[in-house]
């Protein structure tokens, strides 16, 4: 048998050998989404806007996260708190907060820039959507849920404390009798809330 005809016979056999060996290797296929893999604890997933232990918001509307973002994915508008309508313990709060997940590369630079730890990232990674509108998450979607001892914003600061006390960890839950204030600014008012003429 010539050298040329021997190699034309051996090459396909060698190719099947690779296939045969692969048949006994451990399968790497993941049965997603039926079987979800647990992410690493510090995986960078969807963002979350955190609250203080009494429910007030940690975001002060400073926009540092937006300036740090290399993808220009964050939009923030800050506003002043008032005693009648308070969202955070200090002077300012984030009135409008949006993250565009069509732009975000989940790099985490924004959470490093945040001075109040208002912005962190969760392990949630199922963010795909075919609609640009759905990929722009609003403050309402990003705001953390209420835990025990919290009252939803707006509401008054814990009596006898100031903004610094919140960062010192002296406020651990809403004061007894804390009630949600009525949102008077049009942007904050829930759509289903009745408005007096
Ligand atoms: S994770 Fe990165 S890309 Fe996404 S919003 Fe934050 S800074 Fe921007
Ligand atoms: S999330 Fe943090 S950095 Fe961004 S506006 Fe709020 S307080 Fe500032």
C-alpha cells in the first residue's frame, strides 16, 4: 500500500478515535434553565438600591455611580427631602434612578463609587429581554424590598437621631408609630393614589 493511500485510510479512523474517546468523558452540558447553576457569592448580577434598617433609602442622589460608569448606563436625578416627604435621612435623595441593561457590562465600577453603599449587586443574572424599554430598570424595580422593622418611604427620620447616626448603625428599625407619609410630588405619587383637586 502506498504512503498516500495508507494516510487516506488512517485519517478518518483517527478522527473516529477522537469521537470515541469523547463519548466516555464527563458531560459538560448544563440543563439550563431547568437546572440552574449556583453563582459564585460575589457574582456581579442585577443591581439593588438598599435601604436603612428603618426603610429609608440609602441613595443620596449624588450621581457618583453614573459618573463612574464606563458604559453610560446609569441615569440619576437627585432631589431635596422635606419633613413632609422624606426618602432618606439626609438632605438629598435619588428621585429618579435608572439602569439601562442594554448598556451595562456588569463591571461593578458603580458600586465601588457609591459613598453610602446604597448601590450593590445581586446574584440575579436572568436579565435578557428583546425590548429596550424592559431593559431600562427604574428605581421602583431596583429598590430593595421591605424587611421586618422597615416602613416604606416616604417617612420621617427616627426621632432623636441625625443622618450620621444611621451610618453609625444606631438606627436598627423604624420607631414605633412610624407611618408612611403621603407623596406630594407628582413623580413619587403612586399611579393608583387618588389626588385631591
Ligand atoms: S456595572 Fe459597570 S456598566 Fe453596569 S452600570 Fe455599573 S459601572 Fe455601569
Ligand atoms: S447609588 Fe450611590 S453613588 Fe449612585 S446616586 Fe445613589 S448614593 Fe450616589
